[in-house]
């Protein structure tokens, strides 16, 4: 049964330098994560999540696992949409989960939401369990994004939906040039001035460099066997929503 304690589920898994570095980044910025999200995205992340929830069309009783759930805004939105369905929020940062747990308790959702400290690349759940598997602004930070997507596909029920909301790469000029100037130069400086964290916010643009663009990521969705794959560019392509369905005969 769900409860209001953050549960350690699995070890962080592996000695990946990227994994260790990303963990230290999020442990250090947890207290100001929400404020900085609002500032750096000009609150666009709220509109992106609203569009995502509308596209997902969750029904009462639906269940979900929210990977890299961070401070749990999306986790809470899904619990409210589902009304009664069990929602799991999983993240490897104890500090981020601590902030998220405070929100869950404030919203009186601790009977519906379980927060778990664990590794997105090796989910501690049986196959075919959830109606939705989601990941918001976390896929670019994992050591192997294909492995994470495969795990998401594994734990959703046949007919269930895999959902990724993530930063992306705009292609239209001159917007592309203006965006990269802001993203690569100004954003880390804002992190330094407001959150007193320069290196941590310098990581944000660096994490996107080797991450696939919108159409490439849609191709990965198809390669792992998801169907009805759709990719939606958001705010000129600086973010993207990807969804895919697990085939009903895929068990």
C-alpha cells in the first residue's frame, strides 16, 4: 500500500561518472530547483506539462510511474487527474524527493503517491504493471536513455503509454541562434547569480549536446517497439513531448 515515506528501492547502480556527477548536481540544487525552473524557462514548463496532461488523457483509476520525478509536480498532477490510481514517483536524489514529499503531504496525497529512491535504468517493479510511464526533463541526464525507455516500456501494461517531456533542439533560424545564446551563455550565469551554482547550471546546456533531437528520439521510441509514436515540438522546439504505446500483444 502507498505511504508517506520515501523508500530506498535499489542502489544507484554502477559507477558511471555521469551518473555520479548528475546525482551531485541535483542533490545540491534541490532547494532552489522549482524557483530556478520558473525563472529559466519563463514558467513555460508549466504550460508544457499542462499540454502533456491533456495529451495523455488520464482517466480515474489510472496508475503511473514517474521517473526522475524530482520535486514531484508532474507526479502530483497525475495523482490529481487519476483521482484514485496509485502513482509512483522515482528519483535517485534524496534531496529532490524530500522537497517532493513536502508537496505530496501538503496536497494530502500521501495515500495515493509513493516516492521511491531508485535507478531509472533498473526499475524495481514487475512488468506490465502501470497504465503510464513518464519521465520529465530527466532522460538526457541518464547514462543510457535507450535502456531507460526500454524499462519504461517493460513496466507499462499492454496498451499503456510511455511519455517523455524533455528539452529539445530548435531548428528554425534566427530563433535557434538566439536560443542557444541564452541557453549556453546566459543560463549558467543566471544560475550563478540567483542559485549560487554556476557549474551545476552549466551542466544543463552540456547535457543537451549529445542528446538526440526530436525526430531522432521518435526513432528510438519506434526502435524499441513502441507504436503510434508522436512527437510534439513545444515553444519553437526548445522542448518536445514524445509518446508511444506498448502493443497489446507485447507482454
